[in-house]
């Protein structure tokens, strides 16, 4: 006699918590690792920034850095007397 889907693959609530904890702990570990690398090696900030921009860059965008939008308003410090 065929069994229902629930009988073949019962849900285990304890297993769900293990998966949630594993995903959360991996995310936190990666975040802490990036923060540690960025704080110990100041030049790593540029490397991390370049990696993130390469990951999420528009493939159709030009790769030349000169084409990036430049700020339009330049703020100058006021002269003191």
C-alpha cells in the first residue's frame, strides 16, 4: 500500500534548528573573518572592495575607471580669520 509523503519523509524539528544554527554560524564566522582581515591589514580594504565590485558589477559596464561618475559638488573648507 502506498504511503503518504509525510510518512516517507517525516520532519524533524531538531534537524531544522541544526541547519539554522549552521547557516547562522557560517555567516557570522565569515563576517568576523572579513572584519579581522580589514582591521589587521588596512590595504585589504581596497582588495575587499575590488572583489565585491567585481562580483556585483554590471557585465555590460565599461571597465575603465575613468568612466566612473565623479562628484558634482565640491565642498571647500571655509577660511578662518
